C-alpha cells in the first residue's frame, strides 16, 4: 500500500446508523476519528458514502420498509438521519458520495472519483459489515482495487454476522489485507505493524461451531 495512491473509504457512518443497534458503535467511531485525522495528516483522501432513500419513495429497493405514506423508514432524505455523524463529520476537501443501493459503486460517482485521484488501494471501514461493507469490498475487488479492511472500524447488528462477513471477504478477496485500527496506524506512522494477508482461496473455512476461533486467526500475534 502506497499512501500516494491510497484513499480512506468510510461507508455509511451516518446518524441513522449511529442510533441503530450496531455492536460496539462507540468504539468504532472513536477509532475511525483517530484514523481520519492520521489520514488527513498523511494527505490520504477521505471519502464518505451516504446511503439514501428518497422521501417520495421513488426508486426504493424491493420491499424497502416504508410507513403508511409510502415513505422510507430508514435513511429518509427528508431527515438529518442521512448526515455523517458529528464526531467524524467531513471537512472541506473531503469527498461525499451518495448511493441508493448497498454497494458504494452501484450507479454512484465513487469509481469516477477514485480514478480521477489515481487511487489503487482502499482502506475500508464502516457499517454494516454484512451488507454495505461486504458489497462494496467485493465490487472494489471486481474493479481491481486492493482492499485494506480495518475490521474494528466495521460493525453490524450481531457479532456473528460481523465475523462471518469479514471471514467471507478474507476467503474470497485474494489480495485483501486485514488490520486492526492500531496496527494500520502503526503502518501509516512507519512503525512495526501486524497484518493478516490471504494465502489462498477459502483459507479460513469456518462453521457455526468454530466461527469465533477462526475469526481469532485474523488478529496476528
């Protein structure tokens, strides 16, 4: 990962998500804020995505939950739920990409922005791990971006879903590198760091019974 062609991609860290049942959300935001500051100091572009659902109900996904008026229950464009959380709010020069489906690449401007910046490597974090994060990581891999997943600035509604989604990415994104936030910080600072790298397809075969033990292999000792 060369910082000259790397971007930090933060997925859907919006007020809507901040009030949801994401496991460990406070810690995710605290670590994300620290990483954002370090990336800004290093000149690494910070890109936020916002998931949107039009308040008038146009172009909602199939069976998107709506109220009695046909308005979306979540990420409603007529509310401040769509805004980035105050603790990590964008600054001038940061990039915000709006999207209407899980993947940040689907019919959005993200790929255009990345190509114009000359980006080849993505540092990824955000919510939900098993929905928008995994969808985006897979789509990025299809477009030949190299993925650096920061697993403790990702989260979802259950620990099991979080672990399973990260293990699926570890198994099938062949050039992925998986970090804890403090280890990525060490890397960016030029200090010794630890990272998990894939050695081959389907390396981390897991079952419901050994999920936690296999997930533990991603934390390099």
